[in-house]
C-alpha cells in the first residue's frame, strides 16, 4: 500500500465510520470483538493487514498530538498554523473532553498494548461536543453500511478460504486486478468495481441463455455472415 494524501484521508474516513475502533463513548468500543472486526474491515478495504491498520493509526494519532500541542502552546504573533492536510479530519475525531477520558485512556492503552489488538485515541483538548460528533458518526455508519457489508462478507470468505484454494490462472489474474486497483484513487476504485460487476452480471445472464437471442440481434451488424454454398456430389467441374 502506498500511503499518500489521498489514501490517508480515505483511511481516516474509514476509521471515522467505525466508532468501535476509536470512540470511547461508543458502546461498541468496550467490546473487544467489535474493535477487532472494525480493524479487520478497514484492513480489508485498504488492502493491508490489521497490524498495519493499527500501526498507521498510531502514527496519525501521534502526528495529530504534535500539531495540536504546537497550536496550543503558540501565542501572539507566533501563533502556529498547521499545514498538515489531515489535521482537520483528525481533529474532528479526537476532540473529546480531556478531563473525562484521561484515566480511561491510560487504562485502555495499557490493555491494548498487551494484546496488540488496536489503539485508543490520545486525550485531546475539548473542542467539539461529544453529542455533535456522535450524531456525525451515526450518520456516517448508516450511510456506509449498505455499501460495505456485502464487500466485507465476501472479502472475509476469500481470506478464510485462501489457504485451501488452488492457485490457477484466474486466481492469479484476480490478484493482478486487486493490485492494480490499489494504485487508483478511491473514486476510481469504486467506478472500476461497478463496471467489473456490471460485466460479470451480463456474462452470468448470457451463460444462462436468458438473453442470447437478444444479443445476437443487437450484434448482427458486427457478425460476418459467410454466404452459403451448395455442394452437389454429382456436379462435375
């Protein structure tokens, strides 16, 4: 995975849609199974391992903390203005009441370091209300659930069957397509998947013979028809 501005912002948006991974106020956050599932989902959608998801999140969280500290400590004419492109997105996630979460965060950090499952957000300064953020999280999850649920189930099934599958030409081609898609931007990935699914659906219908006649009529202009020749075995040259 090539981590650049576009992929990092997409990564943060996937994290935002899964409060079980980062929002200590969410009931799902206290459920380790749901946190593991959230990490796995992000990894599958980004094409990386759960460990890499966790590591990248820690890096982003630490970068945010550094930028936040610079802004807080700067004064007057030397007021610091961050140039980090991901600061706004991270700030929307990390803005919580520091007093309420400091002790909770310390306990969670120790627990999650031991099992290496996922990482909790650091205690940020109060900026946005928890209620406003919670509504935003709920809306994001609701809007995205229908898009990702089927993909997640399919990807999980593929991963579970990976060790039992036999590598063949089609398997290798599928891996090639996946590797190529990872190089594209998220919007182009969605467009490519839509077009691929549309082609596969059409081929499924064709294999069942449900529209073979219609296909022949539609493509008649492209078919080269060879003139019928009569053969008479008694005819002499």
